[in-house]
C-alpha cells in the first residue's frame, strides 16, 4: 500500500523548534517531489514548501521562508520539515504529499502556544 505518514507534531512555545517527518511506505521517495502543507482551524489547506526529487532543491512559502527547512533522507525514505522560530500562526495540522496523490494522510498536529 502506497502511503505517506506524518509524525513529529507537538505543543511548543513561541520561538521554539520542531522537526516533522514524512515517511513513505509502499514506494520509493527518491525521485518524487514532496510537498508540505498545513491547515489551520477554519482555514483552507495551504502549501508550506516542497523539495524536488531531482536535485533536492527546496522552495518555501513567504510566510515560512527563513524559518522552515525541508530536507530528505532517501536512505530512510523520509522527508523532513525543520521548523524554527515558531509562531502561534504556525499552529495547524501539517501534511505531506506528492503531486498526483489521490488522498491525504492524517497529518500531524503542531500547536504553538505559551
């Protein structure tokens, strides 16, 4: 079964850091571009950033640029989202996915609050 599973979400104070993981099973991530997305309560899902499958180049939404970093470890079949300098407005359920996917995983909850 082809699926991506997100993990690593937690409650963190403003200014803190978290690293989310996106682990693939049933297929090899190596050549897939993987995107990170988030959905805050009452808002539509939005893109956070993505990492290419070819050269590992990463791209970010303006709202997270300079604070979030996407990386991949093909040996572990996993993509990561390192989140630093977290703000309350980063609170959301975070998802990963690839282009053309027919469904979404359960995501992982990130809450930034003091």
